């Protein structure tokens, strides 16, 4: 569940704002066909923070139904613990293999708040949980001490670590020493996927993998077979794509544009107030993914 | 509506996590008795980001019902525009005099997203709207250009500006020149209320005013009568209270503690994952408000 390539599909919307279930199912089926190791709907890329409890339950059920046995992990974050617990219950009823929880906030959270959140939630869980450390959306920064405290809770099986140039093999070793042996370390931030896996992370939690699984599965398999140079070269080749994520405040707007361009989802696919890219920004994304051979 | 002292009451919770309606009504009645100029439930202090649509509609109705004719403004923010529109509809049906909208985010928003949000919402509104510029919770920073674009929309009647030492009379004059003449400028950040009003702001959007209206109404009346020195002296006397807000990541945890200590709400009154203050932190808050004579 917590090793290899975990792909985060979009939750595409229809013109009336409802979930485009047909398009979502197609995305899930593409991931199965591409041989990803797990599927993670309702992550940040899956717009979990914009959907109702009912929509989230439905998406979780559709994912499990169409994953053909590939493990499914869904995001259960919400501003309020009460809502997190309700969504977690729905996800488990849908048959997910794991859940992913970020410390979503409105009021800035303290370390005590966050530890308490994971305590309250893991107490009620029967499936494993991945800790979703995503400061770009939660604006909360985990300390190593908090990693340790949260990792000691029952059901906690993985930490999704924000990718950075600091995620070296020395850092991964340091984390291994301070954290329980069974804990999986996963890297996110697609531009750091190859480096994170090569540094010793168990998993790559990939946004772009939910829409373009081919190249990221290939990079993952390269690392797993010991071809670190090949993985690094392919990731470097995709640098113009990673740069777009930095330019557009994260991966979501870029990936939405790609999925729309490929006809996988209809435009606009993202929840307002988020506007998809338009004009020159949109043209640039399409030009880059075309040039990189990602639209074939 | 958008002048003088607007007081932001808590939305206190009962032990089972539901809204403590009786305590909320008591808070509203205290504000009426204290002579505030308007009441703003469901602001950040009123935990709007943690409540369901139904709870928000109910709180808006209770506020209007018990405000004895004092104008009521409620927060309508949500991560998704669809939800903002639904909450706005409920608020208007409840009979509020105005709504307050912050660009709540999960994915970081662009200026275009935020302008689009205000366009989408004001198009549907029949009551005036105050723009809620609150980077501490939304992590979005308005530029002057965006202030101008949003202020030009129909229904936009006020901007709630984050208080800072930069909110001088020169800055207020600068804002007046660039913004429509009818627009009310309001200061938030209670430690900057006296200075903001003295610098020429029309309104003070006060968190502490929702629980301890006495001192902030007095400061507001002092400024309005031209006694700027008296207002500044009283605000300076309360500096130990303002310092607590800085220490505890905003006003909410401190105000929750004060309201619990005064027996206005039962503990814990705040929505999890937010933990109330405990131990030495709690004792310090109680000691300071007692020493300042605010518990009488």
C-alpha cells in the first residue's frame, strides 16, 4: 500500500459543479492500466477540500469499485475533527485500504492541536493512515518531534513528506532512525519524486501520476531496479513541467489544464473560486507537455 | 451598519459539539445591552469555518432574532464558491443586514480567483458585503489594485483591513483616494482598533468586542468624541491582553478562555482540533484579564 507509485487523480467537475463520475472512473481505469501501485483519490489534487461529505463518500466508492484490486487511499481532511471522523467512517464503509490526513486549518493550528487531531482520528480507525504533511495547502509545518509523536500512534503507517532539495539520503536515514521501523516514508512534490525515491523513500505520492501515470511509473520502476541515473535523467527531462507547478501555485491548475487538453475531463474541471489557466498560460502548458511527448 | 464598533461574538459549542444556542443568545444580548453599533456573528471568532451550512443558518437566524434591531452581519466564507452562495442565501433569508466574505482557501488563490469569487457572489446578493481581508486565516494578501477592483463591484460596502502599525492616517487617506467615496474602511486586530479609528477608519471590527464589549465600545466612543488621547491610553492599558493574542496564534483561544472563565460559555467551547488553553497559559490569561479589571 505505502510503497512504489501512488497516483492522485483529479476529481473532475461537470458544468453544473457536480462530480463528473464518468470522467473520474476513466481516470481511475487509466491508473489501473498503467500499473500504479496504489490510487489516492481525494488528495489535494482530488479537490477533497471543496467537496461535500456525500460527494466524498461517492468518489471513494467509485474508486474502490473501479480500482480492480489496486489499493485505494483517500484523503479525509477537514477543518473540523467532527467532519474528519464522519468522512473517515464513510471512506471505510466504501472499502478503502487506507486514509490520508492533512492538518487542514482555518485558524492556525498548534502542535498540540495537530497531535490531538491524529489521536482523535486514529482512535476510531480500522484502516492504516498516512500523515499528509503539505504545508503548501495547510500552512502547518511539522517538526521532527511531532513526526515522532504522530508516528507512535496506532494505525499510522506512512508520512507523506513535502519534497525538497533537502530530502537527501542522509535526511531519509535520519528520519528512519527517529521513526518506527514499520513506517513508510513517501515523497510528494513531483519534481522531487525521482530524487526522493533514490534517497530511500518507500513511496512517491504523485499528483501528475493521477493524470499522466506513464512517466512517473517508469521513473519509479527505474529507481526500484537500481537505475538511479536513468530515473534522474527522465525527471530532469520533465523539468519544464515541474517548473510550471511552481509558476502556477502548485500542480492543480496545470494538471487540470493537461487533463482538459487531453479530453479526459471537460473544461472547466476545477472547483470555483479556482480558475483554470487561460490564454498564454494555458497555451504554454499545452506547448510544454506536447513538446515533452506527454500527450501521446 | 459599517461605522463604529462591530462586535464579533463566539459561536460557543456544547459538550456534544453542537452549537450552544442558549449561550450564543446570551452573548448577543450582552452586545445589545453594551450598545455596540453592529453585531457580526460567524466571523473568524465565531468559528464559521468549522460549522455546517445548517448550523450557520441557525446561528444567523438566532442573531437576527435577539439583536433587538441592532444590525447583524454574518460571515459567509467557504473554500468553494458554491458553498459561499448557499450560505449567503441562508443568511439573507435569516434577515441579516450585511455579509462578510473572506477569500477562504485550501489551494492558494490567485488575484484572479479572488476577484472572480467576489464577482460571483456580489452578483447574487441583495444585501451589502464587507470584504474580509484576514491574511492570518486565509493566507491571502490583497494588493491595493485588488482592493480597487473588488470595491468597484456592486454591493461592496466596506473593507475589513488587518490592523498594523502601518495603518496610519496617511495610509487611510491614500486608501480613501483610490477607493469609492461610499466605501467604509474598518480596522481589525484589536490591538490596532484605537489607532485605526483615530487614523480615520469608519469602523472597528472587534473580536474581543464580542465577549467584552465594554472597553472597546468606550474606546470607540472616545475616538468619536475627539478624545484620541483617551482612546490611545485605554488601548495601551489593555496591551497585556493584545500581547496574549500574539502569543496564542490569534484572538480565538484567548477569547474562548475568557468567555469560559466568565461562565458565559461552557468549556471546551471551541471546535476541535482547536484546543482551548490549559495549565499555565490559561492561568496567565485569567490573571491578566482579572488584573485589567475586565472580569467585573
